[in-house]
C-alpha cells in the first residue's frame, strides 16, 4: 500500500514537472483574437462593438433618408451639416431634461416627497421642453431652405412615423 502511494506521488510529480517544463519551453505565442473582433477596424467604425454598430445604423439611416426624399448630393451634404448642428445645439437641453426627470423621479419616490421641489422640477422640465421645441422649429425652418415642398412633406411624414413602428403605436 505504501509502495503504491509513493509510486503514485512520483508519477504525479513527474507529470506535473513535465507540464511545467513544456510550458516554460513553449515559445509559441498564445492565440489572440483577430483584429476587428474586439473593436472597430476602420475609421468608419466597421467591425464589431457598439461604435461600429452605431456607425452602420447611422449610415443605413442616411441611405434610407436619401432614397426616401430623393436627395441630390448637395442636398444630402447640407442636410447632414444642419442635422449635426442641431444635434450639437440641442445636446445640452436634452441632457438637462434627462437630469431634471431623474431628479423628479428620485424625489417622487421618497417616503416624504417635497411637493415644492416637485413643482419646481416640473416647471423647469416644461421650460426645457419649450426650449427644445424652439430649437426643433428653427431646425425645420433651416431644412425647408434646403428641401423642396414635396421633400419637406415626406420628411415630416417620416418624422411622424418614427415612434409608431418602433412601439406598435399608430
């Protein structure tokens, strides 16, 4: 019995040291993920990952809009410029609204919510909504200088249909 135990320990020791020696002498690099698997591979964002997915979705939206509105290349370029400007201009308003709505939700679920604070937050959310509507109106006026009447009507139809398809409304 003692011999079997000693032999088993010797064999286990030899196998263990052989594996360690093999690992130490193995000069081959460990296999790594191919480039592009773990992130975008080019400037447009193609590859995998959230940035690439966003870039592909944005490009698909652009192509659908160009086809649906029958935009010329110059109209498409001007629209993209206007859309980027609107996005940059409206970003702080959207962020402020998100923060105010979060604060309102947190105050509303307290055991003893402060009604004055809730009233103040709702009033400020309303002011930001008005500001956002003004920015959207100005943006649409700028778009109307680029698009003809038929294209503008089609754009407004597309704008109205966005929520209906996504959430089975309408």
